[in-house]
C-alpha cells in the first residue's frame, strides 16, 4: 500500500502542511496523515476508516459535505492533552490533483483564542455583577426616599449613609478597572526610572498608619539603612505594597502584627540575577492551599461576603501580579491555615 502513487502523493502534500492534517478519500478512508496529525489522533492513521479515528459527528459531517459538494467546510474538534481541554478549528478543502484526490482536513489549534474569549466574557459578566448590586441598592433607596421615606429624617440619614458606601464601592471598582487597564497597556514597556525601594516602602507604611491604628495593628518593618535602588515605576510599586500591606492589616485580624521585610540578594535563584525581595507577613487565619493558585485571578474571592465588607473589589491581587510582571519580577504567596500568610515580591535590580 505504501508504494501506491496516491499514498506517496498524499504523503508529499501533507508533509508540507504546518498543522495536523489528514487526506481522506470519498470512501472515508484515510490515505495520508502527517506527524502532527498522528501526535493529535494517534499513530498508524493511513489506511484506516475515518470513523475509527474521529468520532465527533460535526467533523464527520463537514468532511462528508466537502467531499459531496467540493466546497470548503469548517467544524470544531474537541481534544485534550495531559492537563487541558483543547479546541481545534477543522478546515476541510477538496484536493483534485493528478495523483491524489480527496478531502484535505487540517486542525488549527484555537484553544488559546477560545480561552481568551471566555476570559473576556467572564470578565464582562463579573464587572456587570459587581456594578449591578450597588446600583440596584442605590435605585431602591432613591425610590424609597422619593416615596415612603420622603419626610422621615431618621430613615433618610440611614439610607444616605448606605448609599454613600455603595457609591464608594462602585468608585473603587471603577478605579481598579482603570488601573488594571493601564497596567495591561504598559505591560511591554519596562520602567526606566530609578526608585529607592526602602524610602517608597517607608512612605507606604506611613500612609497606611490610620488603617493600622483603626484595627489596632502594629506594622513591624525591617528596612536597610542604605538606599535600595532599582528600576521601577514608583506609582505602580506603591500601588503593589499599599495593596499587600492594607490586605495584611484587614485580613490578618485586629490586635495583631504585620511584618514588612526588605532584603537584597546578589543573585536571586528565582530571578537568576541580582534582586530585591519584599515580604509582607501577617499572622491571620491563613489560606487553604486549594485557593492559592487562583488568588491572582480577577474577581476571585475566598469569602465574597467578607471581602465586600472589607471594601475589596476582587481585583487587587490581579493588579499586583500584572505590575510585578511588568517589572519582570515574581509574585509568590505562601500560607498555612491557622498560622498566617506571606506575600512576596521579587524584583530585579537591573532593567
């Protein structure tokens, strides 16, 4: 069979296709497959009946229509590798050459595009949900104040206070969305200014002192006496550490201690170059291991109710991750339930 001119021509054609590809005859028998197709669908494809290889009706129908009508057809093929589900766009086109006739079936991996599309849809849905809740509350209170509570001064004051909280919540969400958008837009632009990280951290701690005092939390900071200079965007770095320290104060619990440490390394094993490491350590309830990989996802919350009560938007750690990535650094989270959490930012000393 391998000496048949049709098989030889099919092999020559398919070897030039950069994607997984098959050539199928009118009798639905595979007369050729390239190496990528065999990696996707299994070995020994040549000579087999199509239905023993592909059992997804939409793909089989597209190949059949292409063969009958000599027209281009498309379908989706769903596969998977060891870890992930994969989506392929299947393109079917009829080939009519001297030594080879049949349907050329190629598989274009669109898994990443599909994932991005799903992320976009999830993001829009989450934003809509996060805005709908306070907007619904505001509309309800406004209608009440215009109607039954129009002359009730006590109710008016209580409703206005709640409305102020809901408006502030929406303002924080919009602010975080704008920050996230700006960081993503600048992701490929490496910061060029020099920043004294120790001085920036000291200013950040001082700025958060009212928050710490309100929770009766002590921020115990250990910073080098000499300047620690590195390339960075001072506003974005301040945003990182404001977020992490404020989270540690809020979620670490009242009457507790938050530790802030800054250290230098001539060759950090993670960064593989000279770097600085900032650790924000709380002694709160800790985080279950199942949540750790997802903490930097947009709108991911361990406890949605508590997060909203604390004023969280669900975007803080996503913003942190993006800013750290822009600085070509690493962001690590370690936590043990009942013992607290450590949020570490590793940044290179050179641009």
